[in-house]
C-alpha cells in the first residue's frame, strides 16, 4: 500500500490526513496477521517514537467507526484489528 492509497482511504472516509493516521494505517497493512494494538504500537514507534498510546487507541477506534478496520475479539479476549474488510471467517481451535 503506497502513500497515495492511504491518503485516498483517509480522505474518502472524511478523515484529516495526519502523519499519525498514515503511520497507523501503514502498520495495519504491513502487519497482515490481525495485529493487536500493542503490535501496531511497536511497528509505528520505529518511525514515530513519540506517538502516545492514547492517540493510537483513538485512531484505531476512529478507523473502526469509519469502517476502515474491524475489531476481532479472540478466544482469550484479546482485541485484534482486521484491515481486510472483505467477508471472511475467523476460526478458533479449542484443542
């Protein structure tokens, strides 16, 4: 996902394009394994070490509200974020 694609996603969702939002969206596309907020934080902080955790959670929540990502609750009650908005299944093994 390149910068102009990310800008288009944010603009089409009526969101202001900020470096923090761009960085979080880049992280979500780069981390393809339904990352947790902590995984996104670790990825983003490599280039944006001053990003506050509260800002990260607010951005993730805004992305959920705008339909850019969805929350996926795991069997252990961990919240993960799914950037793939196409219909697909999430399976859990209980064994």
